[in-house]
């Protein structure tokens, strides 16, 4: 059974306070000026999957793309909390399709303490070398005690130290809440794809090939083959009419890889929620019509609720006018930040098209 939401309220998160999205539709476009909170909303929505695991909040900390010793999760988590509040608390409420309200709250308290040096090495997954000392050394540290609540009941507690450069990314395979998939603007460049289910489904596979032909009409098929360089892993290979041997998908440009990522992410999100940040990134305008239409039509077929962020006027128009069959399933939410307060203007698809074409209203 599909798990979607019809209302989402951000009580406190980073710079957002009491921002309410109501009458959510199957396809929801979030737009607005830079730094108005579009990406932050998607980050928070992503935690609905498994908020009881600390790893589910790593995306919100924005530490995923920081490497090595510069990746201090303490700093990332600390910056998630609103700086204007004395109490460190993040909170949001969502209403599911059965009108059931769920409130998730993450709180943090700071403590200055000491821990054994060997414990610091263990937490960071390091092996201490050299001669052991007779007396155990202690180091000064600041730690953040995290507690997660669902409707006021504690569901998790954890501690993060100011020296910590790794954190458990364990996420339960079975979502206890709402299954979510988040796709960043640059994820296509990381080879993060979810193609296996498409390759095993004839109908989806044919539709995927049709989209790929928008980029190269000579494409015959795409398959997962064992790599000669890494015999224990598979690589996606594309067979074309104008090459004797199949080419790795990585040999193609970012636009094609982004299209494949979007299509595969829809399948992965079946029955849940797909979060696409700056969804038009890397897709040429000539391919937008077919890709967006396939993407959103497939979302409806697979019971996927979609949240899109964009500040591209052209991309927003392409979605709004993708097809008359889709228009009743699309809402547009424009976010504003005025005098440190957050506001939303919501319009359905027809209202947005009318406002732009007849009233000259800027939708972004």
C-alpha cells in the first residue's frame, strides 16, 4: 500500500520556522529564491523514512560530500538546529492519507567531558599503533546527546563527539514510517543508479530505451555486465548500432546519466516518496518534454508522490504543461523569506498557468 502525505509542517529546522505545506498533491513543485529553504524542506522530508536512526539525519547535516578529517559530524549536526533558539530542537509534523498526524522531534544537549584516548580511536574506526602506556590517557571533548521522539515518545538516543569523523549509516530496510528516496542535483555524477528492477521489467525497459534514444537514436539496449576490471561487480553497458562493442554508461554525458538516474529512482520509490532537488540539472531543454512527461506519468503509475525543487522558469513550465492528464495532479509552492519569517504561496497547476499567462505573475 502506498504511503503518501497530504500535509507537512516544519516547526523548527535551520532557518525555517512554522512553514506549512497543505493540500499536497501527487506532484509538488517547490520554487523560490535562493536560500528560501527548498533544499532544506527536502532534507527534512527524507528523514521520514527512518527518523529513529541517527544515520537518517546525516543528509540534513550536509556531511555526506565532505571527506576525511574535515568531516566532523558534530559540526554538521550542530548546524541543523535553529541558531535563534536556546533549546536545540528540530521538529516537524506530517499528516498521512488517513488523516493521522505524526510529529518527529530531534533534540540535542551539549556536555563537556573526558573519554579514554583509545575510545576516541575506536569511535573513529582507527587502530592505535606504538607502545602501550601504563596509564590510560584521557582527552577533553564536547559531546552532543541526541534524542529522537515520535509524538512525544522517545524512539532513539545517541551521542556524537566533536572529534567524530564517521557515523553509523545503518538504516532499517523496512521503513517504519514513509519510504523516501532523495536525489541530489549532482548524484548522476556519482554513478548512483537503481536500474536492476527496470532491466527485469519488459514494460519499464522499453520505456527506458525510448528515453535513451532521445540522446542517441542508435542505442539498441542497455544491460548489466560483469566488468573485466572488477569481476565481482556489474557495470551498465550500452550497445549501439555505430559501435562494435558495448560502451559503459559512464562514457555518455551527464544529461543521459541524469535521465537514467531519474527513471530508475522512480522505480526505487514505488509506493513511497521521491525527492528531486533541482531536478532539471544536466538535462538539455530539448529532452525535457519527453523526460519530464515519462517521469511524472511513471510516478502516478507506481504510486510515487514526487517533490521537485527548481528555480528554472523553463523547467517549471515544462512540468506544468507536460500533459493535460497530469495537470490535476500538480501543485506549485513558492517559498518566501521576508523579515526572518517564512511564507508559502500555493497554486494548483491550472491556477499557476493562468497566473503566469494572463496576469504576468512570476511563479518563482
